[in-house]
């Protein structure tokens, strides 16, 4: 290794250790704050209690876990095809004069604060959804807005993954007489699948952690949702609503919710990494 590379190596190692330490300290903090509830109540009560009524000693988290998963997965179902289509449009269909404009618009969408998305959903989208029944403040409205919020993550990272593909393989496919649709289906999407998959994982984890827009639009009723048209409350919205006045066991249970969120995100990331490494081993 060149001597001039040593400072960069030391800096990189130090920053990597600091990053990992921050994550571990967050985990330790959550475990410490959640420990009183876990020791006093046990883990199973968060799934077997009759309802969520902390003042009455009822701490069922299942309705909020289901609402969190429904909105996050539903948002990814909306954002994934739109984001991938956006990146394909930039590379294969957009006029050169429009490529950068399209990217800038997606980047602007990524920078809009979540509360602005929430206000738009509350004023514009919720009345439209209300025509289908109910007040319009339900999981469906929250899912649509959440899908728009994570759309730039899928679009921009998919754009990078496609841009990193070797141009030679695309040119070779074109030389064989394949049209754009066939090149996309047989060369581009298979070649960029890891990058696109990483984009979807990152978008899903962002959707799981989103609070403000979901809090404004989901209806905030703690009940087991029967469909996306039902009102509901997510785990993170529940923490934001109740942590300010919670005390003793109630407060500790809210940290159990945060611990569950962190484990859920960790499981998604680890599962994605394992699947990627397993695919490489088979390849």
C-alpha cells in the first residue's frame, strides 16, 4: 500500500467504527429503556392482550404492527414499478433534452418534507378517497402518500444501478437486432437487479420509519385493520403521539415498539444481504 493511502485508510476505518458504534449504542439504549416492560410484562403480552389501553394495563401491539406492515409494503408496491419505470425512461426513452429535467424533478420530490406530503394528502387526496367511503383518513390514503414519498429512493438508486451497467452488453444486444423492450427485459433488468433490489430494500426501510405523514393520514384508531380502507395507527405514529405523556410501564412499552421496529428493519436488511450472497454463490 502506498504511504499516501495510509491516512485515508485510517480515516475510513475510524469512521466505519464510529458508524457501527452509533448503531450499537442506539440498540443498547432501546434495550435498556424497554427492559422494565419486558421483565415485568413478558414478551407474549404484547401479542395476546385484548387491546391497546395503557391506562388499563392492556398493551396489545398487533394492530399497530399489522398497520405498519400494510402501509409499508403497500407503499413499496406503488413506488417500485413507478421508480423502475422512471429510471428506464431516463436511459432508454427520454429525449436528451428532458433527461436532466426529469432527474431534477425526482430529486426535488425527494427533498419535500414529510409534513408537506401529509398536508397535501389531508387536503387533496383524503377528500377523493372519502368518495369511496369513510372519512378518507385511512391506511389507503397513508399508503398512497407513503408510496410517493419513497418513490424517489427507488427511482434514483435504480437510475444509478442501470447507469453502472457495462455499455458493451447493451450495444451487443442492439447489434443482435433486439429492440429496446427486449434489451430492457433480457439485459438491463437482470444486470441491474442487485442495485434495484437494494433500492427497494432501502425504500421499504424508509417507509417503515416514516411518521409524520402517516400520523396525519391513517386515522390513528388502534384496531386491527380488515383492509386498507380501515383507519389504523402505526407503531412509529403511536410512539410520536404518546411518548410525551407516557410514564412508567407505558413509556417502557413504547420503547419496546421502537425495539420491534429496529429488529424488523434489521431482519429486512440481513435477509436481503443473505439472499444477495446466496445468489452470488449459486452464480
